[in-house]
């Protein structure tokens, strides 16, 4: 690259990147200067160390492309990404705390709430998406209609967290908890339970015991409902769903169901109203995968910044692949000798 | 190079790259504890301001959970801003760690995969150090769903723009499993529906028996079985269509016809083959080898007791009485000459083919024979039937040999027959898929009838009516013990002890306090009962040592939590879990108070005494 090419390239960089480049090549004092002075200072450094500047510009450009590629998929950037494995700088780019934004429910959350008016709902969306919001809002609605709400989870720890959370939202007097060894405010309109306890209540009611809570039951939330396939406890989820009173709505939440459609079809076949499936695979906070070598070296795990959409499209980053192969050889060696 | 990165170095790399807070998933509780302890040597302490932050949060939580006050790990957590989180800890401590994490006070938490599902415990980064997980005795690969749950902890909505899942290798890590887990879709859920005794009792309490089948039909199990059956049926139809394409034939059921014909031909061919391989000198002898015939072998002489064909090799054999009196099996081919003498005797139908008296007499005859005795003059061998004749003779039985379809049948039989077999198999599978649950139900109900919980019409007896309230594992054992009056006069500590040993299903070895003679006796009774019921229900481990722990906690109200834990090698979290499971079982027993007032009261007392100290502080 000639000096003129370099100057043009620098001038075309977004100011933010230029500043970063100047700071890393010239030093922090340069940040007080304007764009022109910065470019000249960088060019001065490039006389002595042209490769460094060249590489720095390329990294800055790649980062720029990555940033542009995030909101909308630009075909060119995509192609470039495919050809060249992502570098660490790009991989870590964008890390940090986002700007605070007012809370706006996601379309899928509203869709789930709407669908609950018509019948049962299965929400199958990734972890950390905001399934709890759906549970809370649905609970609020049921409360306004004077209906009882049961929230069940497979784990006592999770039940406790939800107990605290729901008490904060709906007031301590409105929320009770029932587990195998604890009962607190058991006549409250919102009841947190383990799934086993709800199953037992349903059996008691079927056996002729009068339970007002079940007569006014409006909503049953089954959180982490992938437990339906748990070898020991799964049957309890099935019993609960089979015996759930027909006037109550079922809301199944999970991030780990491979066949939500089949599950929805089953519910539709045995429940009085059709079951609506809300599903998507978009993570609200994007996930990236890295590889950390025992030496402390960090590299991206895949060639692309973002997670490959399927195992067949997952191509390891050449550096990660090299390091892991080396690791396997090394440990194989020590395993043998040791 | 170390086999895996040192925890202290790991955290400093993560800090350097602003990848904290992070959750580091490790294989075992032990590795979590060791990772945490390693900060004691060489960890970088956090700033005083952050320390104060942690202390303040812990103080705040201490109000609700006093056990946090003197927790032994407090020091490390406040000094280095890292913690461990696993099932060996008390729930209150886990809540404290979760709260510290939520408030952003910690840089890292070392956790086992038990944390993975459901707990609201997110971070910017998760670190995966393994591709497998210990289940019972085995080490199995993490499923896609499990990797998904682990990686899913990364990236907190509103607090992170990006989340990171970082893989760091350890020996025996399979990178492929993690790559699949990170990029794949979770596995489909499959029904695990089982029919338990309490389920049968509770269903029959509420519904007449002729409604049961339609209730079972509502299960996801049945739904999936039906889907499977439908797939089989649609396959069945396709097979049927294919089979039709093999028609038309002369006969209506050509597959059966051809099969029988084919079988017959093959048998005939076999006979032919066997006969062809008999050497002429053998076949020439065969007609003479009647019982009593004198024969000579290279080394001995003998009298034929019977002749037969060996099963495996289809060789012609004789059983002979050798001179000297032993009975031996010899090949006809080995005979050197067939004598003209034939002793007259009555053969017996089984070994040794003649009675002892006869054998002695024959032996005597043998011994008294001259060295050389005249040999038989053989008549020429009868000519064999030819192969063609044999096949032709089948023509009397089957139309096939002359049928015009014969070549087509021969060509297509194998393929078509395979289809037919599959169709039959399918039909049987569909049948068993559709009725399997109901049969299982009947089996359970029959057992309950046999034991007296149900009458002949599958209605609950008075015992069945209370027994249905016990809805935990090993319900049958518990209700049978009650009916056998095993709990008469039982004390709260002993009842708690037995419930602990029934409910604890982990065989992880640890030492526990000694048990009293009363508990030992009750456990013995329970074990005997469990063995007797083993045909109906898998017996529990019934660890008496675990019972000792509950017995001590209930029996001695002055014992403190630290004292109790010092008396066992089990982790605090396990002790807690044992007691809380015991509470669950006791509360089931308590639910019988209407019919079993005394037992219900003892259970209530035991529950009361369990709920103190750490066990009261929490859910
Ligand atoms: N529409 C939204 N906009 C912004 N943040 C949201 C929205 N909905 C939920 N959140 C936030 O997302 C975070 C995660 O939500 P939540 O705990 O409900 O996840 P989840 O779907 O239940 O995940 P998991 O499968 O792990 O249980 C919470 O902090 C919540 O406040
Ligand atoms: Mg959730």
C-alpha cells in the first residue's frame, strides 16, 4: 500500500474506529486532536512500522463489517465471513452492557397471551427469552377474573425463586406455596407447587374431595415442561395434563422441547380447546462460542462470529481446531507416559 | 502442559477479556470445591469496595437464612469474588450465591450441571469443561438439550449485548458432542408413562373400570404409540400394495403354497444328499446290522445292540457291546467285517439297550467265541432312487412342479415372503402398541386385588381406600407394612429413620451415625417385606445407615445442625435432602390420620421435630 492509499483508507474509516486505531498506534494523547492530525500521526508511525498499521486497518475494517452485518444480513459481508475465519477482535466486539431500553413485550410474548384466551398454549423458545413474563401476565389476567392460578416447576429451588418473585409482584397475601414438605398460605389465589402436589390435588378432587381452589382454577402453568420426558418423574406431568380441569388453561413453558408440534397435537387431541404453539429459535441475547486453550489462549470456536445454525454447518475455526488437535496429542502423550 | 486450565488462570483470562461474570461448569462437586480452594493459593483478591458489597448482600440474607452467618466458604467468596454452587451445599447457601450473582457481585461461580435447568442464574459467559455427565455409575454424553440449557445461561437480557459459551478442554472431552449441543436442536420428548400402584388405586377410586381404557388412551404415551402404530399401518398398506403387485397366480395363496413346496423339495434334496454320501461299503452293511449281529472292528469284536444315524453329522452308527462288557458307540464305516453269527436277544428301548442279564449273557457268548469266526457274504447294494424321481414324487402332493407360475414363484418368493413376514410382525406390533397400557394396568390391578386393595370387580376395598393416599415411590411397601402392624407403637425417631431409609435412593457410600436396636429391627422387617414384594415392585435400597441420621435428628432435640453434620461424611446438602425427603414421606403417612389416628400423630410429631434449625429456615 502506498502512502496515498493508506491515507485514503484511513480517511474512509468511521471516526470511532479511527480514534481506536490512533490510540493503539500513536498513543492516548492523540485523541485530543482532530481527524486530519490523527491521520497524519498514524501515517508518521507507518513510516517506521507499515505492517502494523496495515494489519490494524484490516482488523478495523473487519470489525466494521461485522457490526454492519449484525442487524441485517449483508450478502457481501456474509460471503466475506465465509471465506475468512473471524478474528478474536471481531469475536469479542460488541461485548458489554446494552443501553437501557423501556420494556416492550416481544411479539411472541403477546402472541402467547392472546392465544391463552382461546385455549392452551405451549411456549417453546430459547433460554432467557422471557417466558416468565408470559406466566406473570397470564396470572394477572386470571386474577382479575377471580380465578385461581397454579404455577408448577420440577425443582424446589425454582419454586422458591418463583414464590419470592410472585410475592413481590402480586403481594405476599396473594401467593402461597405447596411442596412435599412445606405449605405456606395454601388457600391463596396464586399457588406455587411442585408438579407432584398438583397431581395429588387433582386425584383428591377426582376421588370426591371438594377443593374450591380447583373449582375456580383458571390457569395452570407448567414451567420447564421438558420434565415430561424425565424417566422417573415424567409420568406426573402426563397425569397432571390428563386430569387438568377442562375450564382451566394450560401454559407449558420450555426451552428444550425437540418436538413441540407433537406435544401440541397431543394436547389438542385430549383437551376441549385447541392448543396453540408459540415457538422460535431466536436468542434475544446472541450467543457466541469460543475456545480457551489451557495455555490461556482464547480463539473463536467457529469460523463465523455467530453460532452456526446447525451441526452440519458448524465449521471449526482453524485456530481452535489446531489447538484442540495439539491438545489431544499432548494429553494422549502424557496419559500414556503417566 | 497441564491437562486443563488452572481455575485461577481461567478467571484471570476471563477478567482480562471482560468475560465475567461467568459460570464454570465442572464434572463433580469435588472439582468445584477444589477450584474454589485453589484461590486460597494465588488468587487475586478483589477491591475492598466489592468486598463490602458482597458482605452487605450476605448480611441482608442472613436475616432470613441464619445459617449463612458462619458459612465456612464466606471468607473465600468475599476475598476473591468467586463461589461454588452444587448439590452438596445447603439450599440457603445456594440462594445466597444465586443472589450475589444476580446482583453482579461475583466474577465466577463453579457449578455442576445440576444447576443447568430452570434456576434463574444467568451470566455473561459460561465455560464448558466436559462433554459428559455422571449418571448413576456411568459417564454419558451430554444431550443437545443439556448443552443447550448450560449454554443458555450465557447472556443476560438487558445486561449483556452478547453472551459467550467458552469451551476449554480437559482429558476425555469430546468436542463433537459440544459442537452438536451448541448448534443442534434439542431431542424430541418421549413419553415415560408408567402405571404405578397408586395410579391404579386413584383411577379406580374415581372411575368405573370400563372407563379406564379411555383414560389411559389420553396419555402422551398412547398418543405416541398410536402415531407409531399409524406409521406401521401405513407401511402395512404399502406392503400390501406391493404384495398385490406379485399376483396373479394360479393358486390363491401362492406364498403358503410355494413355501410348503419349497420346504418339501429341500427336505427331499437333503435326504438325497445324505444318502449319496454314504459309502457303498457302509450302505451294503446296513441291512445286516440288526441287534445281536457279531461285528469286528480293527481292535475289538462286539455284538450290535442297535444301529442309528448320528444327529449332527448324519453318520451311520452302531452301539456295540465290546468284549470285556463295555457298551460303545462306533461308526459303521469302521467295521472291518460283519459276522454271520447273530445272537438272539430282546432289545430294550433305552440305554444300555438290553437288560443287565442279557448283557452279561451276550458278553459270555462273545468271550467263548473262537478267535476267527466266519464273515458274512454281502449281497449287492440296492440301487438308489434318483433325485428327479424324488422331486417328481412331490408332484402328487403339490401342483407346483407342473404349474406355469413356477419360475415366477421361484424368483419372487424371497422378496414377497419378507414383505409378508414384516406385515405380520407389524400387525402384531400394532396390536400390542394399542393395548399395551391397558394390559399393564390390568396386571397391576390384579396384584392389588391379590393383596386385598381391590375386590374382584376392581373396586377399592376399605384398605384400598386409604392406601390410595400414599402416592410416593415404594407405596406398596409402606401400605403393606401398615397392614402388617409393623408400625404399632413406633416412636417418632424410628418412624422418621425408616422413612429416610426407604426414601433415600442413592448408593453413594458415606458414613452415618449408628442406629438404635428399634430402628434396626424395623428396617429388618421392612427388608423382609420388600423382598416378599419384590415380584410386584422393585425394592428400595433401604440403607439403615441413612435412617440413623433422621433418627438422631428427630430423637435428640438438643443436637445442632453442625453436630449432626459432623457425625456423617455426607455433604451438608445431602443431609438436608435426606431430611426433606423424609418430611415428604412422613407427610404422606400423616395424610392417613383419618383412618390411622395413632400413626398419623406419630408422623406429625416426627415432622414437627425435623422442622428446626436449618430445616425451618427454608422451603
Ligand atoms: N420483552 C422483553 N424485553 C426485555 N427484556 C425482557 C423481555 N421479556 C423478558 N425480559 C427479561 O429477560 C430475562 C429472562 O427472562 P426469563 O427468566 O423469563 O427467561 P426464561 O425464558 O424463563 O428462560 P429459562 O428458559 O432460562 O427459564 C429477565 O430478566 C426478563 O426481565
Ligand atoms: Mg424460566
